[in-house]
C-alpha cells in the first residue's frame, strides 16, 4: 500500500498512461464511444456535487433552478430525437433504466421474453441463475425469443408459437424486451408486437446499443413499430456521457417517473444530465450524418474482413446494419485468447458469446466470437476507406504473431485522428494532464 501522496501521483500517472494508450490504439468495444471536450468539461462542473431528486420544478432539494432548465432542455431534445411523447433522462445507466421499467410494469414472478445471452441478450435481461438483473434483482422469469442463427435475428413464427404455448400453460408474458448487446439487424418488433400484446404483454425495446442509429434514422424506429417503451444508454452510439434514459408514450409516463424516483434512483448525477443535454444538442445537429457514417463504416469493415477470409456473422443479410461486426474466431482458438492477443497489439475489442457456443461447450471466458464496434472510430473521423486499414490490421492481429507490425500500423493510422468530430467547435479527444 503506497502512502496517500504517492498513490495520488500514481493514480494521475495511470490515467495519463491510459489516455496515451487509447490515443494510440483501435478502440473497438461496441458499447463505447468518445465525448466532445465540452461534454467532458460539464462532467467536471459543480453540478456533479449537487442533489436534485424528483422532477424539474418539483424537486426535493433547493439549489436546482439552473439544473431544472438544463434537465428540461435535455428532455425536450430527447423527445425530438426519438419522436417520443415522454422521456426521463434520470436513470444513471442503461441497466438502471431497465430495472425502472421492470419495476413499473411487472411484478416478481411474472415472465418476460428476451434474447438469451449467446443470441445477443444482455445481463440486464438475464435469468436469475446467471445473475441477470431481470431475474436476480426483480425476480422475473425469463423466456427466450426463438432465434435463427442463419438470419442472426429473432425467429418470428417460432416465437409466436412459444408465446401461444406459454399462454396455454397459463404463464403470463408480462413484457417482451426486444433489443440486445450483439445486435446486427433490426428486430421484428412490428411482426411480433401484436402477438405480445394479445397475450397481455407490454412491448419494450432496449436500445442501449442502437439509440444513436435510431435517432439518426439509420435503424428501426421501435416506438413507431409497436414498442411502447424504449430504454437506452446515452453513450454507445449516442454522444453522451455514460448514463441511461427511458422514452415512452405519455400514457405510461407517471408509472415510469415513480419507478425512476423514488423507485430506483436517488441522486441522478446532475453533471451527467448536463452532459446528456449537450450530447443531445450535438446529436440533433450531427446525428444523421454520424449514424449514416457509422453504418457505412461497419458494412465496409465487415466486407473487407470477409474478403480477407475472416468468418463474419450475418453474411446472408449483408453482415450488419448496425455499428457492430461479429466474427467467429474459432479457427484461431477462442474469443478470450483473441481478445488478449489483440489487446497486446493495441486493438481493443471484446470476446463475445455467439449463437451455438453453449451447445459447443464454450462459455463466457472462452466464447467463439469477438464483437467489433465502429462508433468510436467513426466519431474520431474515420471513413469507409480507413476501414480497409482497420480490417487489414485486425486480420494481421488474428492470423499472425506480428505484434510490432500491428502496433506500428495502428500508430500511423491513428496519427491524424485525434479530435472528436460531429461536434460544435474543435474538440481534442485527449487532453487530460
Ligand atoms: C449495454 C447494455 C445495457 C446496459 O447499459 P449500461 O448503460 O451499461 O448500464 C442494457 N441493455 C443492453 C442490451 C446493453 O447492451
């Protein structure tokens, strides 16, 4: 244990080193992105010392006159981005947003339809036995959407059969949660929402990953396709700091509000609310172009990787329509080993359970896949032609032991990409001193 003063300097040095490393890497974790300088500055403002609680204008604490205006602006802009009647920007994370929605509309013991984790589901929609938030924290029973591996999407007919069967068994499916973490193609919300509603369920959509693509008009539009509630993270394909939010119709707003506060949050991180507000303003201006460039980059990356001989999932449907590209890396070993090997080359990706892994005896530490995301590289300004280099470097990383060459190529490729694009004014990406 170092002395306080030593630890203090060491921590600052570690943070500086982290920034230096990421400035010289390929940051491709699909749930990550970078924020503009202004967003990062408001995160360190005095708002981060304050409490509000409650709704703007009806706060539990004094001192909120400015934050109230900021939060109302955040709400107003989010409503516009998602064409929603109601938005709550207080959840401090995507998981928190999901828990608030479960609490508002289900009771422990109810059933919820969601994707299994190897088919793209997230821990927050997972079963109790896997310590998933839905099962462990809220006591929901999880039933799975049927999934078609070839299509890399939910199987509509088979899922309808499952819903009828559950209904016949007397199990009430109280909620269906579309969306996921491995998320290549729009989900069949329109095709399934009637079946869910008829069985007495609420149609929800977890847009944690794809919210920016939804707002940018490049993915599906869940609230127009039958979803009544949409939860999302503000930092994956959106421009915000790490946080969550919920969008819905006005009809459901009172239940959501109560469930967010006092139900599942007390302090709602006011600096983060200001960051979300700035990010929504940036997205209103630049979101369309950004979302279009993200999807084009992901497609280009997938196509080049496939040409280089990598096994890219979703081939039948053109590999991807989101910010993600999924690789089956079993010909090299497993996703865990590839994640570590790529990290040594400064390529930051995450290992990924892919459909069929559990049947093949593979688990979370040694899954069959890796997941790549292009949201951050796109925000840093990379375009389709840069994806040729990115694909070559990833292929080099996976198929050879040439670590030095990979690092050198990344260093050269990253040199011109050191600012955050799609933002107001100039915005250096790395400025921590
Ligand atoms: C990332 C993710 C979440 C959680 O969001 P956090 O903001 O990390 O809490 C929820 N659902 C899905 C599908 C996700 O991928």
